C-alpha cells in the first residue's frame, strides 16, 4: 500500500511538471494580453475584486464541506530552518521536477462530469510545520498550513494558506517563490497550475497533457492566502479527482541558497470532494 501511495503522489506531481518552465528564474514568454496571469486580473484583463467564494476565510462557515474551520494566520511557526553551511545548497524540484515520471499513472478511466459537485470542497489542515528547509532566512510565509480546493459554481478555487502574509513581490532579484497545484481525474485527465513570484510580482500559468497554456482565471493574494480561481470547464467540468499542491521558496545570498519546500498533502493525494 505504501508503494502505491508513493507512486500516486509522484504521478500527481507530474501534472505540475508540464508548467515547470514557470518554476525557474527565467519564466516563459509573456502570455497574451488579457490572460488573467497578472496579480488580481480577470480573464478579460480587468482587475479582480472581492473575496474568495462567499468572502470568508478558506474553510470558514460559508465553505460547503470545507476543512476544519477558519485557519488563523498565526498558525504553526515556519520561519526557523537550520543554519547555512557556507556552501550553496540545491533546492528540491519546485513542481515535481526530474523526479516525477513523464507519464501519469491511472488506475481507471476518467471520472464522469457531475454538476452536483460544482460547490463541493476538499481541504486539509497540516498538523505541524513540515516543510523541508535550509538556511536561517526562510520566512514564515513559505510554510503551508492549510490547503485545498473549493467549488464556487461555474468556477473552482485552489487555495494555499501560509503561516504569514504573502508579499505581492519578492524583496530582491535573488528571491523566488513558486506554487503548484496538480489535478488528476483519471486516464489522461491531468492538469497543473503554477504561479511564480519574483521581484516584479506574480504570474500564473496552467498546463494539461497537451502542454502549457495561459492561466484561464484569476490569481489573488489575500493576506496569508493565495487563491487561483479557474472555470470548471478548463478541466472539463466538476467531477471526482485527486489533487496535491506544493510551495517552494528560495533565496541566494553570499553563495548560500536558503530554501523551503512544502508539499500538501504529504502522505497521499487529497480526494475531491472530501
């Protein structure tokens, strides 16, 4: 059972590898205008507004079936990390990387579309800080404390809650943060969503089995929470699927790389709906 779970986790991360170009310091070329990849923009290029879903914190009372309740931004500490050794440390792959398989294993055919799932959810609270870290400069906002997905009618929201407010841009050119969300609905129905933050701000990307695409929705930062909102039609409608996300932060200072890599969930992929 353990080997099957490990294979499943590695396979799920392969969806995010499809947009791995966004995980480097040299992101892919500028997407077409109006693609929603800029912070706070909608698909038509207008600025996004309003709160996620019904305007509550992920997992709050207005989230149908979501998690264990509201997550406080003063969650488990994540800003520690071990001291630097004086040598540059290599951060782990940001979104699956070379360790993920090229194909996406599936135990069955794609799950059927089910409109009744359009407002269902699946959330997971991490019990304690568990990010893999190196260096004393890792900030608290690099640690994921809550993760999940919420259906909001014609759209769904991929939600990352961190142990600290997420900056709208990184402090310098040597600091990069990357988040990724992978979905597997069976067969070849696999999708990856990635966003990269650097000194110039954030950009979001999306990918499927046929390659990377422009992000089809909104990318929002609300305090300690990042929300990637996309239409259900991008993944061919609401249905049962598996999901997993990760967050990578790294900064190079004086020939030393300080980094954090956090995966959520750790033991096995989440199941939508929960």
